[in-house]
């Protein structure tokens, strides 16, 4: 009775979804056309992705095409009111601009964040880049603060505690003479500036830590003749400057209950003081109204942030700020690289140590291939077959169609978090294919091949859709719900979920349509290979000894 009930439930399930079964039979009659359509969809979606989606870095800061992010960080222990005061010049500038959709502002103790979003009509113009330049100009007037400005292109700005001006394009040079290497780099920088899209180019030090590539520092030179007119020494001026900027640390420790604290005396407002304020400060103890700016001159001096060697050769970078898409920037970088002719003993490289090196990329590919081999071995042992695991693994490239399209339509940058989402996706999308192939094998016990494929697929539509919809539904809040302003630009979960939603949606649809057809083709090829093998064995055995 129990077996009869199960059989009746199976027959009832087989009768469901007549439209799906009819469509699947049409696809099974023309399998190669369906496969070609799927390959065309993969190629077309990749072209859209490659030509229109920017590649961000470091979880969406650089390359974000929708917003400009400004982050201001004061030294540890600063109060939120001081941080808000430091953020005010940026906010006042942006609030007076037209074509701004909204501005998000938040302060958390010693860290403040401002996000500027533009109207869609001006997002594709140069206007956001002009605004970004003005914000960077405001940031460059501050000392003692850590300020970062990111968004709308691959270039960023960072200043403060060992800051730098991030430039998205760079070429690495090697040589045995450090000074000559610098001269070669300056010539490459001049070549890079020939493009109207290149705003700035410079030669920096080598090394892997981009925040040491600043390439310059502010230098204050004392005018000793004027200092002598006031009866002061360099030590007197240094003491006043130190009080204005860093404060004076006391050797005494302050005891509060059972705790002891280091003490420091600082002039009020030191965290938000800009260079102009320091130069305009009256000289202490002088009644003539002389200011510190009358006794010194201030200028920018180029200095290497770090000197490094690889295999006894110095290395230096030529980097520039290219205003345009990441694709155009990379094409321009490769064009300059190919045109360079270096003297004997010097070499060049496109390797960018700020991201993955060529060796690390190769290792990543090797790990991905190893993971696919392990999955194949596990599936082969479960199915006791060498061809069915290939049918299951083809769900991974099918999922990439959804990833490419969702980033194209969402107009989001493909950053490091999105790459992590694709890696996780590889282990998720094969589940539906495993469920489908296993059930088709089960129905082959009592049905011919074509009927088993149709019935097995139709009976798995509901379980596959339910599991996929629940997974996608769980990811949707990460994409749809707006995070707080200070976290929105840092949020890795939104782009990670976007990769999963796009890939799982495409994989679910293609698993129910393409996987049965691939199963049929693989089975036919296996039968033909078996028949050919038996024919070869028969001919071999019929030969005279």
C-alpha cells in the first residue's frame, strides 16, 4: 500500500507543469541550438560587463560610479564635536552645489564620513570629477588629519598619518642606478601627460605599500635674518611651532584612582588647524604684530617614501591620474608600456603590487582549478560516472551570465567583495544541478532516456525554485536596505549579495532548461563512445593471431 501511494504521488507529480514539459521536449529535439544560445548569452553578457562595468578595488572605495566618499579621521581620543568641526568645510562646500541628489553625513568619535550622491543626469559627465578635485583641494589644506577622498574613478586621495595621492595607473621600472632610474621615470611621466585625460603624473619610490609613495613633503625653511631681528633662535621658533601642532608631552603621569595616564598639553583646536592658521599665528612675546609666516617660507619638496631593491636592482614607479573608465585607463597604460624602449640594464613591468601580483593571480587560478578538480572527484565517486560531473560543473559558467548582467543593470562597480561572492557562488549553484541529475538517474530505472529527463526535471522544478527563492530572499535585504552613511561605502555585503543573487537566478533558470539538454547530449556521446569502443574491440578480436 505504501509503495502504491508513492507511485501515485510520482505519477501525479509527473502530470504537473504541462507547459514546462512541452517546452523542454522542444529543447531536447534541438539540443545544439539551445547550447549555442546559452554560449551566445554568456559571451554577450561578458561583453556588456567588460565594456560598461568599472572594476573597483578595496571593497568599493575606488571606482564607485555613484558617489564620492570623504572620510576624516582625527587622532585617537578626539571628541565627536571636534570631528564634526573638521568635517564642516567639506559639508558647506557640497551643500552649495547644484545637481546633488543627497548628502549623507555621520560622525563617530574621531571618524567622520560624508557621502555625496549626484543626480543621474550628471553622473556620466565631468561634473562629479570637478567636485572631487575641489574636495581634494580642501583636504590638502589640512595638517594633522587623516583625510580620504574616493569615488567616480580609480583614483583616490589620502593624506594625514603618512598619506598619499592615490593614482590608479602605474608602471614599474627596474635598474641598477637609482638616480638614472628616476630620470627614466620622469621621461615616462612626460609621455603619460600627453593625453588630455591625464591630470597629474609623478615618479615615486618602489615598495608594496602605496601610502609611502607620496612623492613629496611640505618643507618649512627659517629666514634666520628676520629671526635675528627679533632676538630669537631657531629653538624658540621650534618650541612655538611644536606647541601649535603637536603639543608638549609631559613626563609626569596623571593618577586617577588606580589608573595612570600620560599627559600632554596642546593648544585648543590643534586637530583642525590648517597651514594658513599656523602661518598667521602672532609671534609669542612680540608686540610688533609679526607672524610666524613672516619668519619662514613653505614649499613642497620631492622625496622618496622608501627605497627598495629586488635582486640588487632598484625599483621605482611612474604613476598618473587618468580621468576615464578603468578599461580606457588600462588600455592607455598598456599602450605606454609597449612604446617604452629602455637602455641596457633597465627593465619594466605592468605588475602592480598594490593589488594581486602576477604570481598571486596565478596561484589564485591554480587554487580555483584545484577546487574544481576536488568537486569533480567527489561527484564522480557519488555518480560512479566520469561524464555526469561535467554536466553538474557547467552550472558554474551558467551562473556567470547572471553575475555579468546584474552588475551591468545595477551600475555597480565590481570590487573585491564581488569577487568573493563569485567564489562562494561556485559552491552554491552546483547544488541544484546535483539535485536534478540525481533525480533524472532515479527516473531512468523505469523510464526511457527522454521521458526520464522530462519527468525528472518537471518533478524537481518546485524543490529547486523553493531553495533558490529562499536563498535569494535571504540575500535581498543586504542589497535593498540602505545602510548608514558611514557604512554604505565600506559595506562588502551588498556587492557580495549582488553576485550571489545574479548568479543564482541565472543558474536556477539554466539548470531547469540547459542542464537536462546537456545531460541528454552527454548520454548520447557516452553511448556512441561505448558503441565505437565495442566496435574497435570486435575488429581487434576478429584479426588473425
